[in-house]
């Protein structure tokens, strides 16, 4: 894993926010329920968004590990 300030999240934080917002939309709830028979869980998008913002603000090692694990 890259050390220091050279590492960047795999996506900009705005992308995680857009995915989280889409996941929480009424259309997605209905579509996901119709296709899968259960309501969608948006927890992973929220965790990724929180980690991304934490990385941008504090360069947190935990946030870096969390976001890097998403790519693998």
C-alpha cells in the first residue's frame, strides 16, 4: 500500500455521495425490492463516503485501508 500523501482514494468523494444518494432513492428501493425481494442496504456506500471524507480531512490510515480494500 502506498504511504504518505501520494495515495488517493479510488474515486472522488462526490462519486461515493452520488452512489449513496441513488441507493437511498425511492426508485431504487422499489426496483431493488421488486428484483431481489428485499430492501437495499446502503451501508457500504455510507462507510465508503465516510472513509473518503476522513481521508480528505485527516489522511487517516484506517480510511485508506478501508477504501483500498474496496478495490481488491
